[in-house]
C-alpha cells in the first residue's frame, strides 16, 4: 500500500509539505482500490501458510520457518460487547465449537470458552451445545459478550519459549506449510490434565502465527506411548486431516513387546470397550454390545519376531481409535504389553534382566492423505528404552513388518 501511495502522491519537497500531505495520504489509502494487474492490492491467502503455487510435501522438511518467523503481533479482533449472531461459513464447516471460537477470536482463553458453553450462553440454532460438538455450514451461532486475552505484542521470544521451540524442532520428523509430525517422547502428555504443566498442546503456543492462530492437535496418543503425533498448522489442514481420521483413510501402525507368543501369529481382535472409572484410575474394560458407553473396537495384529518364545515383538494396526484400545485388546487376548501399568496383570511374571519397566508401545508409522494432494508417510524410531530392549533380545528393527498385509477395515 505504501508504494501505491508514493506513486499517487509525489514526494513533498520539505517537512511542512510532508506534514500537510499526511491526512491526504490517509484518505487516499482508504479510497484506493487494487490496480489492474498489480500485486499490491491482491487478496491475501485465506489460510496461514497457504501459497500461490501448490507444491508437493518436502522430502526432508526443516524447521527453518520457525527460526524466520517474527514474534506474534497483537490480534485485532472485534469482540462483541453485546449478544450477536454469526453464521457458520463453508470454511468453518465441521469445526468443533471450541475451535470455532478460537479461530474467530484468537487469544480467547480456554476457561472462558468452556464457561460460556457450559452456562448455555452460546447457542447453535437456538440450542445448547457441548464444546466438542461440530458445526455445520449455515448454522447460526449466538455469541455472548466475550473477554479476550490478547496475545503478547512484539519483542523477542523469552528464553523459556526458545527452549520450547528447540524441543519441538528436535521432535520433528516431518513438516511443511500445513502439517507437522512430531516424534513424541514417552512420558510427555499430548494434552493437559490435573496437575500437569507441560504437554504438547501447551508447547505449541510458541508457534502461534501473526494472526494468533496456533497449530492444532489432530489426534492423540497416550502419555507413555512414544512416536508419531500429527499436528495441523492451518485450519484448512485441520479440517481435512480430521476428516481423514473419521473416514478411516488414515493408517496407523504400532509396535509393541508382549510376553509369550500370540496364536495365531496374525489375527483380528474385535470387541466392545467401555470406560470404567474408580477413585484411583480409569481403564477400558471389555463390554457387551448394548452396554452403556460401549463402543466397537477393531485391531489387527501380526507377530514380527520372537525372543525364545518368552517375549514377542508384535505389530498392531488399529482400525478404530478408542481410548487405550491396543493396550486393552492385547490384555484381552492374554498378551498385555510389557511395562503397561494399567493392563499388565500376569501374576508372578518377572521382567527379564536389563529391560526397563516402561510401556513398550510405539506409534511407529502414520500414513494419511495430504490436504493438498499426495500422501504423508512418517515413521518414528524406537524410543531409547525400547531400543535397549530390542538390543538385549537380539530383535532386528529392520525386519519386514507383516502388518502391511492386514486389511484396512
């Protein structure tokens, strides 16, 4: 815009003329329209990270984009000072209610969103909703007066933020303008919980863009499970990737170490799972069809290699995505995952010497259609405690994985 103004208004010859010209320039800037064929007035991309030309995903992605990114600027969001009604756009179709509010009003606190939804102050087509409900194009959303926590302006990233950014860089195994795949270490939670101060969702705050939008979680893996975690960097990518999970066009492969030798060596586990809560813990139990809260869960498994028939490396392909599905299913067939604090219940079983008593479960690989065409295919290495076990047991991580031949549904 500034270059256009200079062309429209010749440079004043002295300071007094420059002062007198400023109001005129401001008025001209407001009225000026895009020049035919010019770039200065062209419409900006609809989503952060979108490019004019569609390029295939990079073979060896880097995090240089984070290093070049300028600190987030204050978000200029028009907050409703009274009740207003807005319409869900095509771009916002299938968004969760809480994500919809975050996108419309960057910086709106999580607690504030939950409060207005819980109290019924926010309505969709006149009805109360839950923050996890999904919106449809054309629906009317009643929004009450809001309080915005404006993102901090200007300045360099704090030392703590720089360390967090570095940690994310070290976890990254794939990245492009729309998608990020992290190799989440065991012990780091994906989302916050009671008494939890550090988790992936909180770490992603340092990656907010100039509009205040931060990358979004597309799926989740357990805290003690390591491996591939898919992140959407744009709203466009989030919509497509979550759709791929719902349509089951995403393929996930897990590796685990279990006691004994599963028979047959390849099989399908199909059960209903329901949540069972107690004062101390929450687990998934095998349920019957029709039980309250029961959901159907399907897992394919395949034996990859054994260590003296005492321990077995299995590859797992979940068709559905229920909480603790793989852990509950392996316990169900009598081969709970080594180091599982919730589901390993074999009496008088002793951990072989040298193996760490930690969950031996890895989100090894994820294959999913890319939002802009092509396929994302990311693989995570064995975490240190599993690599140690593989070395002690003489297991070869480069062996062919027979789960490749398992059905997709």
